[in-house]
C-alpha cells in the first residue's frame, strides 16, 4: 500500500491543493514538474524527489530538505533561506543567480552544479562536494576549508556593506553614553 508521503504528484495544482491540508511533502515524488516561481516555506520536504524539476525563481525557506534529490533541477534566481539541505543530492543543479542564506549543506553533493552569479551567505558546507562546480561571478561568505571538495575557483568573498562601520560606531557611542549617564545618576 502506497503511503501519502510516497505519492507521485502530477501537477503544480495538485501540490498546492495537498499543501492546504498539511505542510508535509516528505518523500514525495515531484520530479520533472514545472514549479517555477513557487513559494515552499516551512515545509517538510525530507527525502523528496525533485530531480529534473524547474524551480526557477522559487522561494524555498525554513524547510527541512535533508536527503532531498534536486539532481539536474533548475533553480535559477531561486531564493533559499533558513533551510536544511543536509545530505542533499544537488548534482548538476543549475543555481545560476540564486540567493542562498543560512542554509545547512552539510555533506551535500554539488558535483557539477552551476553556482554562477549566485550569492551564498552563512552556508554550512562541511563535508560538501563541489567537484566540477561552476562559480563564475559568484560571491560567498562561506568557510570553504570545511568542504569535502572545494570549488576549483572559490567565489569572491562578500564585502560588508559600507554603512556597517557606522552602525558599530553608533552602538559603541550609545553604549558609552548609557554608561556615563548611569555613573552620573549614581554620583548625584
């Protein structure tokens, strides 16, 4: 007997209808579907199969996608944030121009992935494999030394915004002001 979590979805509409009932697509077969622009947030997609799917311009946020199969999927200009992609199969995935923030890619396989023009911020790549990954014009704030195999050409490090030093100076100035104010009140 096939369980609901092993269900093969045939269309985007069928997925959206299923999500109205429950936020769980663990183990679901979504392979080969056109899901461009879809917003999948706060879902359980653990072990789901999305190989060869079109997720261009999609938003995948706060989702458990451990052990997911995204091999050869199209994720151009996608936004992926706060997600668990541990042990994910991302072989040959096209993430051109993707924005990836605060994502756990521990032990993920990105062999042959295209990360050109992407932006990776606070991504855990511990044990991840970037063999033959393309990173032209990509930027990143990532600890690459923890990867199993680093990209041949490491993405350019993300420069902090120009206004950031002023924020730190303002915080320090406010802290000093408050300390001096307390001292003055104690003395008086």
